[in-house]
């Protein structure tokens, strides 16, 4: 099985949701990390 961004997104979304429920202060870090990752992928700097 090949792991791609499309297959990782649902897993990351579930993990982020659980982490936010457990520690609500993580929301800022999770959103910031997601935005940075999407930005790097969009610019083509990071190829996954």
C-alpha cells in the first residue's frame, strides 16, 4: 500500500481532533503546523 498525502489527511485529522479534545491549548499549534505544511506543499518546497 502506498501512503500518500490523500491517505494521510483523514488520519491526521482524527489525531488532531483527539489531541484538541484532550488538550485544547494544542489547537493553536495544530492549526499553525497545518498551515505551514499546506503552504510548503503549495509552493512546491516540500514534495511528499
